[in-house]
């Protein structure tokens, strides 16, 4: 479905300050084309509530690449421009500040050990956290900024689809310790973390959005076809918060 007329594409912020700024730009473009949310939903196959959440910044993060391409096509916008704006918001705030304030100064990188895979699905056995610190068969580079605890960081490759569409199989996630250098807990409800269970579960690990509820931990997938799981905190032997996500090139 094409818009009824096609005015010149509205400029999108290449470095939006927030999800709200990006959502407002999308809404302005839709209104310029005199499209209702119902019409945009019909043109993209994306539900009206989800589109409303994008425009009002009630979604937890930028929409997936696939959805953004559909929105760009329906609104007659350059897809690359919309994807670049979303990628800017996906970058950690510390990286955005460094880029914005650095005046072109290169961001320092650190070699992070890539030590295994983690299931975005049912917890699976995982033992490679026994690598000596900083030692692995492979390494990835990630930004090394002052306010990011990279000293004990490690990387894992995602398998499974329970965290789709925000995370895809093959993405590499860089994780850090649950406390900062001062011993302060850095994990918050709603963070995406790798959770390691105890010997009753063969030290299985899983990658999920987490919520602490009393003496239990709720493990929430982003893919609605997967079920939530609640485990006792006493069964948890490690929680490792996401620092960065490294995304391989998408095809098509």
C-alpha cells in the first residue's frame, strides 16, 4: 500500500536524543502523508498498538530492522536513514556521549574473550565460564569507556530465538560483572542478562530480561511464543548484565 501522495521525505534526526525524538519524527511524517495509524498498520502488517508505542516511546527500545524497513517503505523514507537513527539509540549512552563530545576522537577498544554460546531459549548446560580471566580461543573488540566495567567482561554468541526480534541468533553479546568497581550492584529490573543456575540445573545458562520478585527471579523472553520462567534466587549462581551487543551484517 502506497501513501496517497509523496511529499519530499522529512529529515530524520541522524542522532536522535531519545526514543521519543525518533518516535515524534515518525509520527510527523505519518501525519504529513495524512495516514492514520490504522492505515499505517495495514500498509506495514505491524499492529496499531505497536506502532503507537513506537511513536510515543513506550516500547523498550527501537523496533527491529525488519519493522523499521516496513515503516520506511510505507512512509516513503530512506530505510538507511531510519535504521541509522535506530542504531544510534541502540548504542550505549556512554558510546553516544563519547562520539558526540569527542569531536572525531577514536573510541578506544578492548579485546574481550568470546568464550561460548548462550541459549536465548531454554537454559542449557554451560561450563566455559571456568576459563582463566581474559583467556579464550577467540576475542571480539568492544568499546572501552571509563564508565563501563570492561576489566572482567566476556562475550557470548546467542543461539535460539526467545529474545527475538531484538536479538537474533548469531549476535554476540558482551557481558560484565553484576557490580561496579565500588561493589555497587548495577543490575536493575528489566535488564537483559545472562543468568547461570546452580548444580541442580547442571549450571545451565540462559539469556533473558529479568525481574526480581521477592525471593524469586522472573526470566522473561521477548518472543511471545516462549514462556516465562520463575526460579528461586537461591538457585541462581550468577547474573551477568549486558554491556554491548555486536550485530553481524543482516542480509536481504
